[in-house]
């Protein structure tokens, strides 16, 4: 679930909101897997006359009936500007670091095929250029 909290909330009030949401999930039989605070960001459009919001990504497990009840509960919370609850097909791979797209931490994902580095690509291009130059000199 990704949700946006009112931007004027300081860390203490934000922690209170997060604990209330975690308590609500646990009260409905859910289990919190991970909570990741992305911080304050500019919104794409105004929500409740606000230009900014604090984004929080929360992974949790719960029954489908509990999800609909949680969605309804989140709708009436004035401190939550917007929320999006999605169902993942498989088990999420949770890392210790942040899932924040703007964070400068190294990626936890590994590429299937190793790409040649930029220096190797540049060396290959230079070799091709020198081969072309040699062929032109022969002509």
C-alpha cells in the first residue's frame, strides 16, 4: 500500500498516523512486513488544497475482506490525503534499504545479462574506427 500523509505533520505526528494504520491492519488480522517512509514530495496535482505530501510505502499481508475494510477506514482518515492498495502476485522481495525511487542507495536488483561497461563500449568503437581508417588508407 502506498499512501500520502498531510505534509504539515512533523515526525511525531507522522509516527502516530503510521502506528494507527499499523494498529488497524493488525486489528483486522493483517501482518506488517515493511514500512518505508519516502519523505515529503511535490504532488502532481492538488489534493485537499495541498501541493505536497509525505509518501509512505507499506507492505503487509491480510485477507481480502480486511483489505476492503481497511480501504474504507483509510478513506475517512483526514490525515491521509490519498492511498493505493495493490495485490502482489508473488511473495515480495524485501530489502533492508529504501524502496524510494529517489534514494541513492545501490539497487538490490541484479541484471540477468551483464552489460559491457561504457569504457569497453568506447574501446570497441575505437577499434572499429581504426579498422575503417586502415581500410581507407589501403584504397
